[in-house]
């Protein structure tokens, strides 16, 4: 019951931070604020964009906390059912999804501006970041310094991926330790191999995420240019 309540809270609670802001309204507000930021020619966020970044930070923090609590509940359920691997999977598999949600929302809380940028690019309308894309493309071609706003975007985009590298590395190490601890348990322990192997596989998958983000963090400008152009 607690797991169900927390899953519902993950979806329902964060929007209460701004109950009158629908998804379409939020996307429109982000596009307008980003366009204003570009026209300002400054590194500092204008008030509208600063408010959205603050809102997005709180939004992701609440999601990270609720997903973290859900993860704890699911891990407890999986451990209690550990003697029966098939039953433990019913909690362990959702726990992996909860862990992914924790990772993604911690990343979004640490780099909220980069996390907001997809709203300015997508939505079916012309991108609010097209001038920034053109400036960044020209900068990469000529070697000149980009506009101040673009410099901030590149730096935050890099930080966004650095955050995931650190988060994924911590999670991968934790999963590897769990796998090793179960592997060293007595052979008569029910479900020992299942826990050890599943934890090792999860650690490997998370390590791949860390490695993938490391490349983008090391050279963020071309990746940001591809993102602003609708690629990834």
C-alpha cells in the first residue's frame, strides 16, 4: 500500500508547486523566457527564467525524494521475498525503475536549466533556441567565443552530464558491492545467485550510462549543438 501511495505521490505532488501551470503553459513560459534571455545579451538569467529554474529545481527535488522513498520500500519488499526469487522480482524490477527515476530527478535538480532546455526546442513550434544554435555553430566553425548566454548553456549542459556521471558511478559501485556481498554468502542461502547476478547486470548497465555521459561532459559543445538542432 505504501508503494502505491508513493507511486501516486511521484506523479501528483510535484505539479502542486504551480497548480495553475499546465504542461502547455509551462512549455510556453520556458520558450518565452529563453527568448528573453537570448535577447538580453547577459549571462545572468532574467527574472522570468530565474523563477522557472527555481520552480524546476523544486519540482525535481520532490520527485527525487518520492522516488527515493519508493525505492526503499521496494527494496525492503524484494529483500523480504529474497528466498523466493520469482516473487522478489515483482519488487526488484520496479525498484530498478525507481532507482532510474531517482537518478534522473537528482540530475534535473542539480542542473535545472539544462533540464528545461528541451521545452524550448520541442513542442512542434520553431525552436526558441535557433539563434543560440546558429551562434554556437558559428563559434565552433570559427573558433570564436560564443555569446554569453550560449556559454552558460554549454557550461550547464556539461554540468548536467557530469552530474549523471557521478550519480551513475555511485550507483554502479553500490550495486557491485551488493553483488559481491551476495556472491560471498553461504552457497545454501536461497536466492543468493539470483541476487548476485541481477545486481551485477544492473551495475554493468549503470556503468554504461556513466561512460556515455562522460564523453558528452568532456566535449559538451558539439553535443549541445546536435541537441539544439533536434538531434542527440
